[in-house]
C-alpha cells in the first residue's frame, strides 16, 4: 500500500506528551497516529456492518407477516 504524508497541527504540550507516549511504546508519533486511526476506521466499519445486518434482520422480521400492534394496544391500561 502506498503511504502519503499528512500534516497535523497540535499544541506543543500534546506533541510532547505524544512523543513520550510513543517512546514508552517503542514507536513514533506517526506510528501511534497510524495505529489509532486504523482502530477508529475499523471500529467504524464494524459498526456500520452490524447496523446493516440488524436493519436487514429487522426488515425480514417485519415482512414475515407477524402481529402488528397499534400504539393504543401497547399502552392499554
């Protein structure tokens, strides 16, 4: 996969703390950012796939001819 540069502007304190965190993990700030962005993107993709599956399952359930209630029926006292 081809890699490209990305410029990010951060406060000096954040940069310092990021360098310390990266050093503790034996990586670079770039490596930390890469790992976190990959986790974020993967989590987002998993969420969207789960949502698609859930919507598909709900669609199948609705079209199965099951009982449908009105709001009044559900809230009868």
